C-alpha cells in the first residue's frame, strides 16, 4: 500500500538555510547542503527546497573565511543537494517558464513547485504539467484566514489576494498539477498545530494529494493531520532544523501510532 | 567490477551515478561499444514514455553489442522504471511499440480507479527468492513514479509485486541475467542502495 509521507521543507534565502516566522522574519540556520544530507539520513520521505531569495539577490554566502562552499546559482545548490540525498527532491522559487523547470530537472530535481504562477500565469502551469507530467509540478498555495472565507496570500506583496482558497484549489487541480502544498501563513512558525479544518476540507475536495504545512510544534501535531484529515503528506520546516534526528523521531512517532508510513530504519551499508 | 550506465540521453542520471559512487563501485555513463564490452554490469535507466525511450535507445546504443553482451555473454543488466518496461516485447504508451524483447511480456497502463501516475513510497511483496533481495526485509518500501506496468508472459519472471489502489502490479522482473525494477532504487534511500549493491555484488 502506498505510504503517507513526511516532508521536511528547507527554506533558502540568499544562499543560507533560514527559519521563517509568519513569512516576515528570517533567521539564518546554516549551509544548504549539510543539513539536507542529515535529513536524508534521518528517513525523510521527500524533500522540498524553497528558494525565497528576492529577485536580484546573490546566492553567495560571503563567508570564505569559514571554508563553506559558496554557491553561485540555484542549479549549483540543486546539484550539490542531489549528490547527497537519495530521495525525491522538489525545488521551488523563481520558476516562471519552461526553461526554469528544465534547468532544475537537469541539475537533479525530481519535481518543482510553483506558487505565484498558479494565478499569474495559469497557462504556463498547464503547459508545464503537460510537458513534464503532473507528478513533476507541485502547486504551492499560501493562504490566510479561516474556514470558507480563507484567501490566497501573495508572498511578494505580503497581502491577501481576492482569490477564495477553496475555489482556487479546485482551479489549480484542473490545471493538471500533481499535488497541492497547502500552507497556512498565519500559523507559520507559531508551533500551535496545523489548520486541521482547512486541511480536511481541501483534502476531501481535490483528488490530487494534499501536503499539509504550517504550524507544526511537536510530533503529535503531525499525527493529528493523519488522524483527522485525508492529507497525503505532512510537511514542516523550522522544527526539523532544530532537533537532532528530527525526521527520524517524527517518523517513529507516527509509525508507532500505527500510521501508514514507511518504517523508520537506519540501515548501515 | 565496472558498472556502465547506458547513456542514450535519458536525462538526469546524477543520483544513480552518485549512488554507485557512494557504494564504492567504478562506473561510467556511456554508450560506447568498448565500454559496454568492458563492463561487468549494465544499468538501463529510463524516464519518459515507452516509445520515446525506445527511439532514443535504438538511436544511441549499439544494439548488436548490447544484445550480444546480454544474451550471449550473459552480462547482468538492470532496467529501471521505463528502462525495465522496455525490456518487454511491446509497450502500449502512445500506440503499440516494439520493446527490446528481453523479458517476454507487454507494458500497459495500470487499469485502476486510483489516480495516475502512481507516485510515492510503496512496498514490494517478494514472490520468489532472489539475490536481489539479500538482507532486505520481506516488505520494503521503494519510490515509484509511473502510470504503466509490466505484464510478463511467463509468471516465473515475476519476482515481486506491489499493490496500488484496487490493483496489484509487477514491480520486479527477472529472466536469468536480465532484471528490471519498476521503482527508482536511486531515489529509495538505504533500501535502494541495498538493491543496487545486491545487483552488482551477487547477481553476476
């Protein structure tokens, strides 16, 4: 039987891994490659890498003094990440055309995620899903507000759009994308738990898998998503960066409760 | 020991190369006659549609050399994903197309109500013992991405199956030195590594 997934999200800003609170504050956490290798060794099922670098900014970490690798482009980062992680990798951020997707896939990505293109350029998203297959395109949907009145959130302008979240999710499914990454902006970094009501609603509404994100503060919050909704995967960013063996412990928690997840194992070869 | 990843323009073989490197094997990505002859093991990767992949294979790989190495010299070969599917006689993606005919059978779309493609981690149920599964648990999870499946003519070719939705499909096939896996070992972390190790170390 197909397994439910546990997905760490790594946020990248100007070449650093960062922690985000409410999409506003960012704290640098470290090198983009080392952390990914650890997450892979700790039984993550997949990895989502979101590049939230503002347009025009540099990827260089400007730290030659500490002998860390300086990355000049997102492709180089993807290459380095895919060298150390034997699992499916998704990269998002700055994807506006077919060539952007080709570049990421060539560097070692298995999937890409699109965000603003979902409403700014739906024709491109449709074309991308057709050309690379639905499994290759994740629609990343940020939202604010509660219940049926929740609105899609524009990360660039940091404001809510007029788009109704529920209609929007149905619409992006019709574009042919393979999954929806549903992210509650208001819960980002708060550690108070997932927006269960909304995740439940959206995961019952669409046929494609929903990845729930936003608000994870402990392993039980992850279990709650699988207990109460039809989400196919749970994702979190901050919490997995702070605890040693984080994804392994999270997986073990889910496995021991009898959830349909991959057995957490360390196999030494 | 030298593993050759058959290069016919199938796209990214980075993870596969890195996995071989991590396991400490000498490897080369190549379509040259002398490399194929000089190899100890062959891997046929595959991403894309059956017909497109077959077209690229026949256009880029010296077919006579490949067939002689595999059929006459019995060199172990492992097909991955579409690389496994093209081992069949025929595939039905975008019309009927001829495959390599190395393991008899056909490749058809999975007939299921569940959503396609089948993407994600799923377990394989082992039907027949094989060196490929050495040190592996009975039910191990691998990473899959596909909409089509292999229907072997000879049931003895089926080494493992996997359940998806209301269907069970063939996930590992083998005929002598010719092996194929529907999943991506290079994306399946440790258990994927184990399978690749078993292929290289024990299937010769």
